[in-house]
């Protein structure tokens, strides 16, 4: 199968690519980003499956980029301004990156793909779909990301089964071996005081690849789902070695 990873230069995408390269069911990986996508460290022998495709403007895909995306079976979308970087940009930039790029990505990428096309979008555990709510923490951003989830689901609804959505809702995404305390006081406060759930980077990555390849278990995946699915996949891979 052919898998597109949008935002392929990022933290989560790099681990997804590393795992996808060694997955025999995936024959082609398109790393879609605004700059060159490097082959991840420890990618193994099949790194030639990865093709870096640069998109200069995610509101306007060139014909060359569209050609590279055509015929894919699934897309894992990771492009966003993450919660920790929101304050570094004007909100219009955050809105364009988090919402407009996803909406345009859906409208551009899904019709070029195989049917049904699986679209896996990474959101966040605190994201609120109900736009009448008034979240206490980062209200505008939390509602914006909820609006994106609504748009992904609305696109799927309108597609009559041509696009199948999956929305991952991680809290903190922990690096391999990172405990709740090793990320410093910020993550500790979030996780223990505010009750933000966490998932390991390897588990969210394994889960999203699995759902892209084998089918979507449910429309929204929480940290506990991704820990369950991801840890089983990795344990099965260990025993088959
Ligand atoms: N990391 C976490 O702990 C965490 C927790 C919960 C949810 N999430 C969500 O998971 C997703 C992926 O997170 P991540 O940590 O992997 O993010 P990341 O490392 O910041 O990567 C984001 C990707 O989006 C691209 N991007 C950002 N702004 C862009 C723009 N204006 N135009 C084009 N591309 C742009 C980045 O490109 P460049 O590399 O060129 O900047 C990169 O490829 C996000 O939706 C995030 O909110 C992450």
C-alpha cells in the first residue's frame, strides 16, 4: 500500500516513517512537508520506500505534488502548530496551519486516492468539538482544533464511505523510555495536576500505521486505545523476530 505522511519532518511523523519503512505491507511512503524529509535514524534496509515530496503552499498543491500523491491508500496528517508553539505566532497563522491546511488537504488528497481512503488525523486529548463550550485552558486553540475534528468528520460523512476517518487524541506523547517525571516540571504538572493522559511515541506511531494498513477500529482513539493497540503490535513484532 501507499501511505502519505503529511508533516513528515515533525516529531511524531519521524517515528511513523521509521516504523512504516520496516512494515512489509507498506510499499511506498510519501513524506509530504514544506521542506526535505530526511530518512530517520535506524530506518533499516528499506529506506528507499520513502520519497520526500515538498509542498511549498498547503493551500495550493502544484500539479507535480498531486501526481506524487495520486493512488495512495491512506494519509496520516500531523501538520499543526502544536500547543507549545501557539504563542510564537499570530492566531491567523495558527488557524491557517491547523484548519485551512487540513480542509484543503482533505479536498485535494482524498479524491486522488484509492477508495476507501483512510484519513488519520492527530488532534489532542483536551480538544473540544462542541463549539458552544468555553474551555478554561487555551480556549481559542482548543476550539479551533475541535473545529478541525468536526471538518474531518463532516468530509467523511459527505464522502459516503469513500473516506474513512480516524482521529487520534493524545495528551502528552512520550519519547521512548520517558517516564512521567523525566520530561521536566511542565509535563509533570500537565499529567498529574491537570490529569492529561499520555501515550508513548512508539505506541501512537504503531497504532496509526496499523489503522492505516488494516482498518480503523474506531473513529476517535484515546491514549488508552493507542497504548493497548500499539503495545500489542510491538510485542507481536518482538515475538516474530
Ligand atoms: N508532541 C506532542 O506531545 C503532542 C501531543 C498531543 C498532540 N500532538 C499533535 O500531534 C501532531 C504532531 O505533533 P508533533 O509534535 O509531531 O509536531 P511537530 O514536531 O511540530 O511537527 C509538525 C509538522 O507540521 C509542519 N508545519 C508546522 N507549521 C507548518 C506550516 N505553517 N506550513 C507547513 N508545515 C508546517 C512542520 O514542518 P517543519 O518541520 O518544517 O516545521 C512539521 O512537519 C500535531 O497535531 C500536535 O498538535 C502532539
